[in-house]
């Protein structure tokens, strides 16, 4: 498969969570790959066990190649927790680095090479905005509502959910989080990804119990109507995954009759229904790892992971589900490898750049939400 180029992606939804953006010094902007690799290796030699680099599956090749661990957001949080390095350099987006900061010890520092790596979907459910919706929705019913937030959300929303008796979930355990919530209460408010919420409701046979809550549309914000349903889905979504459509699957199967299709659960309901396998980026990776030589797999997720899997598994025919229209993630792309050189070289000089630090109160509460998730 030829390396896919990035599809044009313009959005005004990429809300930056942190306003202490440190720009890359100009001398780092034009490094060639060979020089960059040499400098990264030299800095890592000097820093030794003080540094661990984590790389999400959607990171560029040049980041993933330097990572000590590559994985999905949940696996990386666990790696962060187990790491005893003083510095955790997170190749991912802000909500992931925040989770790492929550989980790691006080003595560890989490660094996000570029502060501009903010997931637009996490930005679609600001804690303040959710707080206002929560007041409206809970006032409309005497039944108990349990809020669940997907890992792809900011620490203050994780803290809010925990404070209201709810929890955090990942794309792999969302169904268990729903089951926990229905044992504890009567209704669920799920944030911020409506597609993961809808796919989970289907998995539990509760597809008739869904209503959407769109904080930007006054028409859809009818709290009395919302609480007639058991599952209230926040109107958030990922642009990268919303792009996949069933006609892409049909086209792939027309052109490659033996093709299997694996997609991420952030895809639309009808796409998930038409796919052969659905799962987190770890599940997608494992599916290709376990494929027999000669099998064909079309992948419905962010294009960097598809490119990595194609490179790592030449024995499998790996195809991007929507061809050249497949996108990279604008937020993940912000982790330019030149930033990695910069933050590492700054550490060798004793300077910490782009540190992600969740305030202690939010941290403690968000930890409760994550602990509840680990117990289910
Ligand atoms: P995973 O948790 O499956 O790695 O997904 C993270 C993500 O951002 C998907 O868009
Ligand atoms: Fe956020 Fe989508 Fe990017 Fe994942 S792929 S980090 S959900 S924008």
C-alpha cells in the first residue's frame, strides 16, 4: 500500500485546552530527519532511565519509532502508571497526557511535546457546559442519572462525572460502564461521543432508549423529553471517524471480495454494523497481528495507524477503508518530531517544557472516576 497522504482537513473545532503554548524555537523548525534522529538519540543517551516516551497508535512514524511503548489510550495510561521514569514524554493529545498526570506519582512529570495537540471531540464537552446541562436534566426527573465520560475528555469533566457518582470508560469497556451505571442508577448521560454511546446502547439491546442532547441547539435541549429516555447522548463526535460511510465498505467489498473490515467504535452506527470487527486502536492492531498471511483487511480509523499496520505487517494486505479520503487527526499531527528534539534537549539542560499538570483537586476526583472504571 503506498503511504497515504493527509486528506485536507480544515476545522474550527480544535479548541486548545492550554493557553501556555510554547512555540518551537526557530532553530528547531527545519531539522532534517537524520539530524533529528541523531539528536533525539544523543539526548536520550544522556537522560537514560529518567525518560520514557509513550506513543499513541495515531502518532507519526517519526514519533512512534522513538517510543518505548506504542498503544491505545488506555494501554498508554497503564504504561504511564507503571513507568518509574522521572519524565513521561507523551506522544498523544492533551486529554491523554492529563490522564497520565493523574495516574503517575507526584515525583513524575508529564510532558506533551506540543501544547496544540488538543482533541476537538474532548473540546466538545467542556465541564462548565456539562454542569449547566446537568442542572437542567437532573431538575426534570426524580430518577438517578449516572454520568459516564469517555476517556477522550478533559480531566475536569472526568472529575465532574466522578463527583456526580459516575465514572470514566474507554471504547473497550463502555458496555461495562453502562452496566455499572444501570445497577447503580436509572439513567445514563454519556459524554462526549454520541457514536460510541449509540454503539454501546445497541450492544446492550437498548437502542430504543436513546435521546441526543445538543448543547448548541436550543431545540434539542428539552430536559423533560430527554428524561423520558434511559440513555442521553451528548452531541459530540470525532471528525476523523465520522467520515467513514457504508458506501466505503460496499466499494471495498466490490473491489476486494475477500476483504474484511475493522473499524473503531467512534464510527457511525451503520458503519459499525456493516463491519466485521469493531474495537479500539489496540483491537485493530491485534486484529491485523493475528490475520493470516494473504488476508485483506480494510481499516476504518485514523490514517497513521493504517500506515503503521501496513508497514509492520507486509504479509497482510492492509487498505484504508475510504482510500485517499481517509484522514489523519489534526490534533495528533501537532506532535511534530522537531518538538520532540526540543523538549528532550531542554531536559538535558535541566529545563522542563510543556508540562501537563492537572490541579490537585481535579486530579483526586478524576482519579476516582478512573478507579471506578478499573473496578468494573
Ligand atoms: P483508542 O483509545 O482506541 O486508542 O482511541 C483513541 C482515540 O482518540 C480514537 O479516536
Ligand atoms: Fe480526538 Fe478523533 Fe483525534 Fe481521536 S482521532 S484524538 S477522537 S480528534
